[in-house]
């Protein structure tokens, strides 16, 4: 396989003009050895390896155990059939006789669902039959219906076998509730003529001759098969406190429609009214489908004359009673309002459309509205700038300290009970609802901590980073004033400071503001990034580097949870100290690494891993309550990362958490802030020394 370490791969890259980077080499050579407490053990240091494409492919290829598990998952009945008992049989018998599909129970994961011909799907099938016969083909209607069932069932079966059941996750609880409520109301209203004895009344029929010539019916059939079945099965699963497997449900409904037509079956999917009655009758397992099929077969051949004398009003009353409990109660709607008011509007929209248009249209409307709200939230997502607050842990009316050493040990929240204070990071302006009386301090003059709120991808990259840039430029001043030889050299979109007669000539409106020094990005809510978001981040980096020139800006990243995100950031030049110009060396950098303790000197684990561990010897100790110098080793103690008092008692063995070659990737915000402040102060001291 071609790669950047392969001579052939390098040759191809040179021909194509691809720039290959030697990972770790440049940074290891440029970071001075005196800048790290691991300077004496650099030969034994840890460096992170980037994920590769072949590694990703290996992760996607299923193992032997996963293949066996997949094959077993295709027949879920095997997990419960061995435990089948008479009590379950009694419930299935009653439910099966009450409803009165032999294929579904083998593959299905819902005990309540009852499949068969339904009104919505029958409408689609009727349109297909009409269209085929109008085209001049002399094909009987039942042949068309069977062929449609085979093709649609095959498509749904393939979707299920590919385990694409995640598609139904797009249907929110609001959509399901609106579908259930609208369907229940529609069914009840539809039974009123039979219940009250009305005849020859119905909804006026709208012609679709104009659009029937170009509308593809097969996608509509598949959508109805999936949406109606999934909505009903998920709804009844939630009501009866169990979950279904959407992918396996697709396999079941696909097999039912694929095999059924060979025996003369009609296209079928989940039936709302039959499912409601079956659930009300006390169904216990999917095996009720066997009894249902037998009862239907028996009734078709032997009991048609008996059913003739059952009053339609009685059947209508049974259906209304079964679906009446499915209407979403007012208390549930109120809870919807408590959680998300805008989704109550979506709910009533779905109910209205379901009642006055078509049931499936109500489901489509709620899914579209829910998706629109979701996309809007992502597009308009703005992160939060965080500040620092010192807090204490309190038990009762006592601050945790020496008097509560034992309790602290049990809770394990603070390693050193002598120091009860720790720093936490809260949004500036208390946007999280924290107590407004608590003063949230800026982390450090010129250093900003920014937390993404809705991930970081191409839809919200502009919104998030524009807000980041505007806030930073509003709270800082340029490192060096802009100078233009002629007024025409100034860009049109940069009018410069406004002139004011009241302001002294030599006054600087931004003199009280700090210059930009570092930006810390909290990636705790970011899992994946893409090319657009990374390119936008590069553009903002270049913009702010120009704004803060000649020093530039240090870009720190905390809480990166995904190796591929790290790889993307490294490819864009992040994770390493700022380079003033292309081709120049990294400036001197003082690294602070997060170290995890492996064990004491007598630890068996430490002895077993002695070749991979680094012996930590504290440079300074400080047991006072005052906050020590952040740049020193004792600063780890001040932020609650490690107890220097314990380190003073004995030597500890530990290992660095993240790679030494990426000093600007940090395990948490505390580590990132320590590193940022240390290097900002180091540069300030160096600059003052150079001037002297």
C-alpha cells in the first residue's frame, strides 16, 4: 500500500506535488530539552500515533464474533421461544383470536404490532393498479399488487439487512405522539358512521390524474411501509415499556411482504387499529401472529356467515375503545411544554395535519418541522466564553479540610484535604443559569476560553467562529496599530477608528484593553470535524494572527475526544507552538504536561511497566493556601491536578497522558490555562529582559 513512509509513495507524492510532513521530527528538534520535566527521559517518552485509513477499514470490517451475532440477530424469536410458557400462550391466544401473519413473528421485535392491509398503504396500491391498467397493460389487479409487494418488500428487506434502522431515529417523540393522537382521532371519526348508522357519507375525493403520470409510486410505497410500521411499533413499545430494533423490524416487514405474495397476500404493514386491539387484549409475544394467521384463515373459510350478523356499531365501539387511550393526555402535553415549548407547536401541527389531511402527512410534517428546528439550532449555534471561579466543597456547614479528611477520602473528590479550593470554569454572563452574585473572572488578560455548544462542523462553523472573532476583537486591542501610507490603502470594510472632537489627539480608545495572546478551545462537545470547519478555523487563525502580530496567537485545545479530530487539527498546523513565518523554527516553548500516576515505588504495576514509566520528582513544594506560580511544577497542585504534599513524601511513578509532540493539546481546561499563562508570562519576561 502506498504511504508517506514508503519510497514509492513519496515518489508519487513528489510527482503530484503533495507535501508530506515528517510527524514529530520537527517539533522534537525545536522544543528545547529544558522546557519539560521529562527532559532526561526523552528517549522513553510517549508520542501519539495518528489514525490511518487502513486502521479505519479494519474497524469497519466485522469480526467472526460480530458476523455470528449478526446472523443470530436476524432471528430474534430464538431468544425467547425457549422460555415460552402457558401464561404467555394464554395472552397470545386471546390477542390472536381477537385480531384473528405467519412470517412476521419469526423476525419481528415488537409483540404488539399486527401487520396486514391498511388504509394508507391500500391507497398507494390502488393508485399503482390504476396507473398500470391505464397504461394499457392487461394485468389483473391482484397480480400488480403482488408484484408491488415483492419489490417493496425486497427493498425494505435490504435496508434492514444493512442495519439502516437508524433512519427511524429521525422520528421524534413529538412526531410519534402527534401521529398517535391524530390517528386515534381519525379512526374514531371514521367509525362514527358505522356506530351511529350513517350511510353514504364520506370525505370528498380529490383527483390526482394530473400528478399520477409522473409521481413514482414505489418510493411512496416504501415510505408508507416504513413510516407507518415504525411509528406504530415504536409508539406501542414506548407505551408498554420495551424497545424495538428498527433494522430488524425492516427485515421482518420486508420478509412478510416478500414471501406473502407467493401465497396470494396483499401489501401489508403495521395496522394501527389492529395493533391497538391486540395490545389491549394482552398480547405477550410476537407468536400471537401465528394465532392471528390461523384465525384469519379459519374465519375466511368457515365463519364469514357468522361475522355477517355482528353489528357494525359494535365493531366500531370496540375500535374506538381500543384507540381512545392512545390520545396524548393533557398532562403529557404540559410536560412537553416544560421540556421544549416549540415542540408543542410541532405536536399540534402534526395532530391538525393528521386529522384534516392524511395521517402520514401529519408524520411527515412533524419530522420536517423537527428537522428544521434541529438544523436551525446547529446553524445558529454560538459557543460560550468561559471565566474562572474559585469554589470550595462544603459538607453541611463545614468547608472540606483537615476536619473532614476521612469523608474526603471516601468521596475521592479532592486528593489533598489541606487544599479545599479548586477552580471551575463558568460562562461569562452566567448564561448557564448559575448564581449571578458569583463573580466570574476572565481567565487572564488576553487569554480567552471558548466552548463549542453544538459541535463543530460545516453548518455551524461560520456562526461559531464569527462570534468568537467578534467577541475577541471587541475585548482586545491590536498588538500594533495599523499603518497605511495613503488613505486609499485602507480596505473599504475597515473604516478605522472614528474621529471625535471631544477625545484628546493622543488618546487611544482601546488603551485599557489587553492585546490578544492565546485562545483556548474546549472540544468537549465536539466529536468530529470536517474540511469546511477546519478551513474556517485556519482562516480565523490567520486573521487573529495578523490582528496580534508580531507575536501571534497561541491556539490551545482541551478535551479532544476523537483521534481523527486530532489528526485533522494537526494537518492544519494546530497542536504545536506558533510559527511567526513559514520556514522558520518554532519559538521557544515551555511545556506543561498532564501526568497520570501509575503507582508507588512498591507497586507491582510500576515494576512491570518500569521501562515505559517516568519517575517524577517535584521541583517545588507549597502547602500554603495561596495560589503558587502557575509556571512551576507546584502549579499542578493549585489547580487540583496533583498533590505536591503527597509527592514530597515519596517518589511517584507516572506516565504522560497525551503525546509530548503535541504540547498544545491538553487533557482539560486547567492544563490548557496553565500552559497558556506560563508561556505568555515567559514571553513577557523575555521581552522585558531583551529591552533592558
